[in-house]
C-alpha cells in the first residue's frame, strides 16, 4: 500500500497541493486580519473576542480544505474514470481495491494535515497579533486551549471522514462536478447541524452516526462502483 | 499446442443488448490471432472480459491455463494490452508515463524504456508532455507501453488506428518481430482486414457478439479462389467460344461478366480468341479472393 501511495504522489505531483495549503492559510490570516482591523478601527463595533475569532477560524478551515479535498477526489479518483486511465490502472497486476484505497488515504491524510496546520497557524497568528497589536478583546489564556484543541481535533476528524462523500457521490455518478458540488452540500449541512448544538461542534452520537454511514457507503461503493469502468 | 488464452462460453449483455454470446476463443502459444468483425460486433467487450476489466455474465476466461477471477492479479504481469483509445497522464512526459508503468507492473528494468521508445520512433519526443502529442503519437506510445514489460501475451485492440501508412508498416514489422523473435503471443483486433491478413496466423470472426468462425489463415487461403474475370460486350457468345476452346470451369455472371476458374489460362490467348471471333473485350483481370471477400461471404451466409 505504501508503494501505491508513493506512486500516486509521484504521478500527481503533490507540490501544487502544498502551495494550495499555504495559500489557503494565508488567505485565512488575511481574512482574519481584515475582520479584526475592521472591528478595531470602527468605533461603532465592539472588538472581536478570541472566542468569536476562533469560531471564524473553524468555519474557514472546515470550508477551504474539504472543498479542496473534493477537487483532489475529482482529480485522483473520478478523473481516472473520466479520462479512461482507469483501464490502464486496472490492467496492472495489483489489487484494485488497494489502488483506489491508496488514493482515498492520500485525500484523507491531506485533509487532516492541512486542517491541523491551518488551525495551528491561524490560532498562533491571532495570539501573535493580539500580543503585539492588541487587536482582540481580552488576553489570551492557556486555558483557552482546553476548548480550542478538542474542538479543532473534532472538526478535523469529522471533515476528514466527510471528505469521503465527494468520492461516494462522484463514483455513483462517475462525475467530477457531482463530486465537487457534494462537498459544498456536505459543508453546508454540517454547519446547519453544528450551529444547533450549544458547543458549536458535533455531539458524540452525531460523530458516530456520520462515521458509520460514511464508511458504510464507502464500502458499498467499493463493492459496486469501483470495479465498473463506466 | 498449449493455449495461452481460452474463453469458454463467454457471455455479456448490456441492458438486454447482447455484446458477447457464447464466445469460445482458443489462442495457441506463439500465435498471432486476428480478431475481426464489424463495428459493435463485440470485439472490445471480449477483450475487456479477458483483461478482467468487465465481468462476464457467464463463461470463463483462462489465461496461461489459469481461470481468471476477481482476485486474479498476478497473472496480468505476463500480459500487455491496448484497450480502446490510448489513455495517458497528459501532464507527464512519455518517459514519466512509461516509468510509472514499470513501477505498477513491478518491472525493474528501466533501460527497456529507451529500447521501446526507439522501437516506436518516439525517442526524440520522450520529454514532451503527452497533451502535446498527436493521436498517432499516442497510439505508438500505447504500443510501447504494452510491450514495455516484455509480456508473453499481447492484447491489442485496434492498435493501428490513427497511424499513417509508414507507421502501420513499422508497427506490423514490430509485432512480427516480437512474435518470431521473442515468442510473444498476440491477440489483435482490427477493422483493416488486409492488415490482419498480413500478420495473423489464426483468424476469429465475430458478428453480433457471436464468434462465427475460428480458422488458421492457411485454411482461409486454401478456400480462396483464384479466377480470371472478363468484361465483354456479349457474354453468351463469349461463353460459347470458351466452350469451343475446351474451357469448362467458368460462370456467366450477367450479360457482360464472365468468371473463369482456371487462372493458368493465358490472358493473351483469351483476348486474341475473343477478338478474332468478334467478341468485344472491355477488360480482363486476374483476381484472388482475399480475407475481405471471405469475411463478407461469411457475413452474408450468417
């Protein structure tokens, strides 16, 4: 499997994905800066708090990287069917389930790592800007991390699992647009769901349900749709 | 002779349309098997089933004596293939595509890449991204990829599509060389019957998903009749004259055309006799039935 993942990375040139990660994080920092600057300079507005800024970071992370992971799904998996290169892949003396699973592992690991880096950079950035420019209401306390870290881990884990949905729907339709539109729908549905919770994150039963349904559907797709060329 | 590949009662239908029906193919080791049939006859479907790319509704495929199942992977190390239009990773170069192929096939000899690029005349453009390749270049690269890992069995679905006449000739020679010098068994489909006639030693003809016949090419050549065709202004008078000349084996096709099934008769003698007896001769030519004639004859019969 490690060999297949290495080949997949070689084939798709992962440098541009790193560039996207960096750009997405920079964009998030810029977005936060504009928001903080606006609230700081507008006398009619109250200064942003650490809590509200952290929520904004969570929103950005759970939007940018899952959408990009659907682009990766489209390129790495659905694109192989679309461009017919899958006929070559499937004529190799390799287990086809492993071939596709290797691609999904790359997508999920990419989502998890880039979201984690994003959280670390953006949270570090607001702490830094507050310390040097006093841009936020109140001061940063280490105790805040007790909320931030579990929330970030939950969001990252859930988004990583949900990054399988573009694969599921994309494979049913064998369509690149379907994969990308699915990521948008999943992100919106997740936001609708978590805003109903007081903690602004998924409850344990919701996580378990989403994970079970997602993995169950992925298994079905592997059984029914992966071997089909058309 | 051992069969490299055999299909037993292979059947596949798509939404009620039968694409392959009880197809039994036998490809002897070291042979070149030409697979011919009209568009939509089921050639590609059969080839895909052999490569385990689509699952048959019924029947079996045996490769190197082993039954192909959903879990057959290792056996495909011994098979090279071109199926449908050549597909590549467009942003990679020819060399990068071939390197990837080596890695996926578990074929360690990267020096072979230079060899195959030379065989298909792409050694000077190997550094170019595939998206800048013409269809003919892609087709040649697909052939290079198929033969890269020195397969024992080569499955080629319309491999000379999009090639120019010079390219067709070169690839034909390449396939012959692989077959004769390396003992590669080749299963080749083509619409160009004259090409198949030149390269194959066994022919399978498929129509509406059914394998109509499977014969050694010598057998087909034996059945092919040589004849002299005459176009005259009065076929009845010409026929009477032929009888007078002692020629018994001929048939009058219509008012103008006569076919003489004795190719040893001199054309000069014939034309002289006809002209001396006042029969106008429009044309005279010798002809041998080709694989194409046999193919159309078979299609009509079925």
